[in-house]
């Protein structure tokens, strides 16, 4: 199988392993990744996922050798047919060519990026909550050369992360964006030595998984759903979204603090 899941307690690492194609996405891989992340989202024992491409490449984009075999008059084929199912926008649009790019999960996913994350691979990196990049890794809209558009969220997510002007420059030039530049413009959150992205991402995932999860997911949900809302509307949704977390997690947590845990900013002894 080109996709597998390695589990370490509440941290699941979803691995795309198609090294002969630098993890370029074909339909079988896209379906398998989609299924893996849906399984992660509904499994009660899983809290945080790491998304990793094996073999030194995160993802080289949509498999253009596969794309070249498509009917030019109807290249999207079955992807033009909306697919009803959990968290696929109610069936309004079909699964993305890159797999999970249109899923709306209720749990965080961290991208661990080694080597190229280009074209659709960049879009998969943007789909994740945040990104850990190795020093030699890079983003780039390399599909600019071939007339293949961004249809897995790139034109939606990139401007929200780096701003419209910078996003348009990246999208229209298609140029390579090295990891250090990504860090400086907010396109990634951590840069590690070569070969260290997965370890760092899994360490971060483990830290997040230690926290009360109802609260963590509520805050994540509110931050995401605030996009496009006015301040007043966003504050209202934040309150009603957070009430359940305060009841289920907050009171018990405050009691642990009262009993002496987590004092003076201690993030280790919280239970």
C-alpha cells in the first residue's frame, strides 16, 4: 500500500509512500489518504495526526503521467461528480484530486515536510493546521509551467496564510520557496535540519495530545470558523463554541490547578 498509518498512542502519523514517483498523487493514493484521515478523525483514541511523505519528498503534486492519460475533453472524469460523505462539504463538491484537501476535520494535522512539496503537494501542506519543514525542503506552484490550476485549496488557503499580494506573487510566478523563506513569511512554523521534520512534528503532536482535547478542538474550531465573520459574529460563535469545552474540560482543569498542578507556567505536571 502506498499509504499507511503508524500509531503512537494518541498521535497517528499518516505516511504517503510512493517513492518511485516522489509521492506524486494518483487516484489510488488519493483515495487511501482520504480514508486514512477520515479514520483518524472518527477514532476516539486519536488526537493529533502528522502527515508525512516517505523517501525524501513530501509530495511532487498530481501525477502528471496519470493526468496525461485523461480525456482532454473531460479530464476530471469521476472527479466532476460530487461525492456525498462525512466532511466532504455535504457532497457539494467531489473529493479533490490530491485526496484529503477538501476534508474538514475536527482534529489537528501537522505537516512534516522533507524535500519538495510542490503544486498539489504544496496544497496538501497548506491544508494542514501548520507546517514543519526540513532545511532543504521547499514549496512552489510548479504546475504553473503546465497549465494545471490549483484546485485543491491553494488559491483559498495561501492568501489567508501569507496575505493576498505575497500569495499572488507565489502563485503567478510558480517559483521555488525554500524553507527559510517559508519561515520568514509565515508559510511554515518550524525549520529543522534535513531528516528532522517528522521527529519534530511528532514531538509537537505529542505535546498537543497531552492537553484536554475538548478544549483544544473547540479553540481550533473557533479560530478556523472565524474566517469571513465580523467581530461581533465571531465573538458570538466563539462563546457558544467554547461553552461546552469550559464545562467539560475547564472546571476539572481549574480544580487540578487548585490542587497544585501546573503552577508557575509548568506545562509538564498538568494531570
